[in-house]
C-alpha cells in the first residue's frame, strides 16, 4: 500500500481513555512558575467556577497575568515532575463537527483540531510525550521556539520520524515568552491539511505592558471538503470552502465574552495550507503588540481595525472596547465567510429569468432560478442538499438571519460581563437600531426617496483652443530633385 492509500484508512484507536474537553480544562495545572530546577513548585491556582472563562481568569500567572481562554477548545493538562512540566500529545484520526450540518474525519491532537493550547511560563522546562496513532509516521515541530536543533522536529533533518504506534519524547526549555505554534513536520501537506496543528503560549516571567483582563487564543484554518465528503481533501491547493476559528465554522464558533472597558488580548495563529487571513474587528481599533518573533516596541505600534495573519505566523492584538454590543470578528476575504460555495458558475446577476423559467417549467416544474438578484438569503432556503454538507450556511441572529458562516465569530461586550449570558444577544437602547424612515422625517431632511438613484452629470465642454493661421508653405528653390533610380 502506498503512502496516499493511508488517507483512506481510519485510525482504529479513538479518543477513548483520554480526558474530555471539560476535564482537560479542569485538570490544567501550572505548577513550577519558579526557576525550572526548583524542588518546590508554585502552588496551583484554583478556579472559583467550573466555566472555562472563569477558570482562565482565576488561573493567574506571574505579575497577575490571566490564563488563556480557548473558545471551543482547551489547554493541555501539565504536571510537574522534579521541576519539569510534563505533557502528553496523542495524534490520531477522529470526527470533528465543523458546524451542525457538517462533520468530517480529521487528524489532530488529543481529540481536537487545533490541538490543546500548551500554556507555559518563560523559563519552564517542558517534557512532551508524543504518541502516534496515525497510519503513517509523524513528528512535532515547535514553530517559532528557539531550542536545541535536535528537538526542532523536522523529519529526516533533525530526527527520524515517529513510527505509528510508538511514543517519543521531546524536552527543552522555553527561553522566550510569546505566542507560538506546533504542527507535524512529516508529510506536512497531508497532516497539516487534515488538522495536525496547535498553539503554544509562553507567559513572560515579568509582565510587559499593561496587564490584560482577558486573553483569548484563536487559530485560523482552511479545509476543502466536497459536499457529502467524509474527509477533507489534503491535496487541495485552492478553492478551500470551509474556513474555521479553532476548528469551528459559524454558527458553531463560541463568542468571546468581555466587559466594556476591560483590556483584552487576542492571540491569532494561522497554519492553514495556503491562505493569509485579514482578520477584522468591528466596533473598535487595536494595536498589534507581538508576533511569533517577539514583542513589537510601543514606538512601532499603530492603531488598526484589520490585521493580516500570514500562513505560518501569529499576531497578538490588544484593545479596550469602548462600546457594549455584539461585534463581528471575521476574515475579510469574502469567500472565507461562505460555506462550501461552488465555483465556476456563470454570473447570473441582473439576468431576467422569466423566459428561462417558463421554458424549464415544462420539463421541471420545481425549477427556480437563483443568483439573478444576488446571493443573499441562500442559507435560509432549506433546499435538498447532499447529506453532511452546509453550503452557504450562516446562523440566526437577533434581528434576522446572519448570512456569514465560516471564519466568523462574535465579540460580546457587556457592561457587566460577570452576569452576562454567552448565548444572549445585546439589547440595544431604544433609537440606536436602524429602522424604516417615516415620510415626515424624509420631507424635513429634504430626501426624495422616489428620485432616480443615478443622476445625469453635466459634462463640461472642452475648452476652445485659439485658432491659428494656416502655415505658409515654403517656396521651392530651384528645379525639383530627381528621384533615385531603383
């Protein structure tokens, strides 16, 4: 059997025996915040609530830094053994629900894609065990981390690959704080495309800059999943049609809950196969405070509303939301907020379909033309579609259907976030939501809604050029010249 044939072989080992996502959050420990060789680790912070958000806030790090919150995800359980933090990653095949109507078989770590966030502190010594339950070899590369060359995880260059069924060990010290990633570095085209990726957060031992109240981790990814298919296509180089934050597409993306006036940090990572993502936040501006190469000096920071997250890179943004509300967070490439949209279709916008529909109805009474008035509303139409697919799907909002899916989530800013319901919508004060304009107001403001939308513009005439007298032809001198003989 050749290497590609393995893609059709499901792993017999599932996530049985591993911790559930909730258990992984509750079991997260962060002992050993002192020097790595200390015999007595720092006591484990204790959460006052079982919710991941409250646990992250209560799980404080040096200088009062909060632990990270991973929407739709978790952090990796770590324990301290003789001053070394020890973790275990299991890479395997499992089903991932991208949205309520779409589930596919992916490859990832500990039953999630992206894998659990590995959360550490600058100076920690990490010992990571990696168990390979894939049908082919693998490695783990610690993307962006400065470490001994032999631990870099590049198959063939710095190590032999980990055979199926074996458990290998990596060990190194986290010398620099920052936001990093981890991923397979064997058959990357297949294993990364199928989801073998994750994020690493290394908190500084001494806080830098203003202390944040919330610290989120979002990892972008892209997949090509044909309608009705069971597995993403790892050979795709374009036309990715499922775009996700932390392995979920809207409406399955969990909201980011924050308080008005709180200082918020979002760590963005991108290990998708091909595309960069311009991530746009509504309702505020932010500063890019760090990349996977280190901190950005304050003198080099500038206010932004959109940050480009290139393939193979992380970006860290910080902001203080000034307004309460439900604010969109999404990739601004318009096809990246569409689900399983077909390509190569004719442009139907502006077409008059009456003749076509009259003729087609003779042989297909249920025929209906689509796209001639635009693509809005397609997600609400419950047409017959292939099983296990979600073409053009979005989700219900407070006011109407949200026709964006894919790489889209919501930043929910609340006056009192401690009592806010994550599933609830923001109740805007009266008079602050657009509504139909009444005739009296239109007349008072001099608006004629019946006026043509496009007015003819007067084209200025070209300036008149002054006339010139005709040029006098010079008089010929002497006899005409004879033509040369050819």
